[in-house]
C-alpha cells in the first residue's frame, strides 16, 4: 500500500511504525474471509482491509478520529484471525492498537459511552472493586428492566453465583511437591481471580505437582490488557509497569525461571511487553519489559516442557476444545492444549469455524453486545453439534461468554489437566452431574 506521510510525521516513532505496517498491506482481501465482523456484517469497513484504509486516511491527514472511524475501529474484536490469514505478514495487532489510542485521545464519545468505558477501565482491573461491583449487580438484577441499556448489558454478563475469594490467591510462595525443578511466578489476574478462582487453584496444584515452586508476587496482579484494548494506553502502561517491576524485584532477589499466565488474553499482552515499552523514555523499564516478555509462558507451554504424567484415572470424556483467539492467533499456540488433553485421557473434538471469535474479546461483549451475541450463538451452535460432555478453553473471557449460551459445562484446560493428574474434579462438572 502506498503512503504519503511527511518527514515531520515520520519523526514520531509510532507514526513511523504505523506507516511501515500500512505499506506491508497489498489489498489482497484474504483477511475478509476470516474476519468475524465482516463475515457477520458484510461491510468492507468492518474488515481488516477496510479498517486499514480508515486508519491510513486518519493518520496521513493528521486529523482527529470521527464517528465513522470510531465506530468501525470499535467493532474490531482484536481477535487477530486476520494476522493468521494474511500472506503479507501485516502487523495488524499493533496498527489497531495505535488506532484505538488515537480514537481515545481525539474523539469525543457520547456521554453514556464515555461513562461506561471509564467505569470498565476503573473497575475490571481492580479485583476488590470488581467483586463489590458484582455483588451490587446481584442486588440490582431484579430492577434491570427499568435501567438504561448499558447497565442492563452489564447486569446480564454478571454471574448469578459469585465464588468467594480463594485461600490460595494471596501473595506468597507455594512449595513444589518433591524435588524442586523450577521456580515460577504466576500472574494472579484481575477479573479471572474474581470470576473463577478455581483456575488459579488448579494451576498451582498442577505446577507444584510437576515440581514447580509457585510464587504469587504482591503487586503483580493485572497485565494491562483490558485498558490497552480500550485505547487507554497510559493506564495500561502504568499497570504493566507495576507488574513488571514486581516480577523484576522478585527475580533479582530470589530468582525466577519463568512467568506463567493462565489467561491467554493476558499472555498475549505480557509476551508483547517489549513492544509496549520499546519507545519508553525510561530505558530501564524497557529492558525489564523485554526480559519479562522473554520469560512469559502460557501454562500449557510450561506443562508440556515439564512433561505431563500419564493420567491417574482416565475418564475418556468427550471434550470440545475452543481455542481462544488470543491463544491461536495472538500467541500462535494452535495444537499444544489439545495434545495435552488427549495425553490426559480425554477424547478431544474441535468445532467448525474454530478460527472465528466467540465474541468475548475482553470488554467487547459489554461494549458491542449485539455483535457479540451473534458470534456467541454461532460458536455455541458449532460446539453443540459435536455433542461434547465438557467444553475446555484457556481464557476466562471465552469461558464466561460461551458458558452464558450453553448448558454444557465450560472449564479451563488446566482444570482438566489437574484433575487427570490427581487433582479434584472441577466443581462445574460436579454441578453438571448433580443436574443430570
């Protein structure tokens, strides 16, 4: 794609990077076939190629975002299916992130939209505040019909039963069982630790059983992904900086062999920390970010390296594996979780259209509920065709989204691996058996 940026514009490192990405695009249109919003809406501007045109025009003319640009950029799920499809290697992830920041800084959103985004950015990354908000949602649910649409959408997404805090979910060290093989830090997460603390519990049990000493580092709570994908880059970097510094101090004081993440959306962001801080005015944080990114592993990557033992009691249950977009497109982990599940004794099946997003995408199912619901229905229909007993995935957002559309229990991949290697049966499977 030809561009016409001025030398003055290219003096800005982010504009220079955007220009390089734009010039990589050859207009081929392969991305349109795998873009969820284009598949649903059929609008060229709701395809990666169409958004690239809008972003190019906005940046080249050095003008603020308008309603049209904001609408189509907002509709992007950042699922990155297009990057997997693109034969030219267009770095769409960083281009759309740059566009979101520009929209956030230059476009005056309607008051209701501004309020909703502000609230999500303040509440979701703070576990204590998020828990209070969900408790409030339970009280407000009977009055949902009288509430504004935005509030109704958020109430709809809130779980009916909120699990209590986990005893494991505190800063500290959990010793390895038997001989210690590795010392690893686990990202505790923000929304996940509130919505489903059993995921961290299963992760800790599994890793310690495999010989890892697991460290839960104080202040290493949120990775910054949620705010980054809303274009709030300064907030995202502040959160990421705090987490990076917490892990760096632990690494310098006691040593770490890896940083482990069990939410694939967070993993994609942590693995990209070097890029996020590449132009930072502080070279120290840039170097630390690069070091942390190099140490980051999805939990399935670490389990594979350690070697999953033969299953303690194979169940042979039929598991539909949903590959989160951030897993297959963001981190390029495409077959490893399925391999581990099969080794653990499960019969693994994969739904059709597995490349298409379920509609969760961080805060997307709250900010774009109509499109998200259509994607969810499509995803659930493809999964239920396989008649699975269990649905497994590696991302809390996907678990929440898909779980709201099906009666089939949805669990995290690590919960099944933990169960198969000697841990307890996931509570959702207990609930399913009791209902049956």
